[in-house]
C-alpha cells in the first residue's frame, strides 16, 4: 500500500482557519436568531406591562386593565401567525401575506385599545401607551406608502415598548432597554432581515409617536 502523501502544514492551517471561521459565523447567527425569537413583539409588550406594574402604580388601576392591554397590543396582532396558516388566500402569499395580515390585525388591536381606553376611562399614562401604539402604525404607514423609505414594521414594534420603558421607568431600566435595543438591532441586521436604514426608519416611528402623544396630552 502506498503511503499517503502528508498534507502540507500551510494547507492544514488554512483548512483549520476556514473551519473556525464557519463555526464562528454559525455561532453568531444562532445567537442573533435566539435574540430575535426571545424579543418578538408579544414578549416585548408583556415585559413592558410587567415592568409598568412593578415600577409604577399609576398606569394600571387593576389586573383587568393590564390583561386588556395585553389583549389589544399583543394577542390580537399575534393572531396573524396562526391565522395565516388557516386562511388559504393568505397562506398562498407566504411571508408577504403573513406580514400584511399582521399589519391589519395590529391596526385592529391598536384601534381597539384606544377605544377601550376611552370607554373605560383608564389612566392618562395608559392612554399614552395606547395612543403611542396607534400613532406609530400611522406614522409607519406614511413612511412606507407616502415617503417610501421602507421602514421596518418589526423595528417599530420593538422600539415602541423600549421607548415607553425609557419614558415611564427608572434610569436603570432605561440603560437595560437601550442595551436590548442595540442587541436586537445587531441581530436583525446580522441575519439580513433588515438593512440598517430600514431598521432605523422603523425605530423612529415609535419615539416620534410617543413625543406627539405626550405633547398632545400637555396641550389638553
């Protein structure tokens, strides 16, 4: 049997380096995916509700208000995912159909939240929350349909609770919220789900809406 020719050291090093690079990229991708999954909009809304309940006593007057907030801001928009599998016309359009249905149900949920807030005469801070969510989806629509800047809806839904946390909660929560935003920003861009410009434009819609709602409450 002929002896196998030994692999030159330079080639062995190059092969090892490529393997390490692939492993490194895969680890980063998995990390980014975990961040994205762990910070989906319903989870972010739920976290915001818990934090407002813990750190503020002037937002929710009772448990029912916090549950209704979860219903309108998280559960109704989240119905887009199971419904997109059940409605044939939406299922045929794939991811695009799912996004359109999610946007429609978000509008339904946010409008319902504002109507509920007015009818139930909830606290002013809670009305600011409902108003910010509703106005943010209007601003996002203007950006995408009129200005045509391709603002990310996902970034908008993430920046909403983070912006509200920065407005309502203590500084330690603000620092944590900004770090979390940076991680989500990196994860979305790293996975190729959004460009930097799309994510930034989408993120701007929520703080702009929050500022407009707060300014309106000061006037009236």
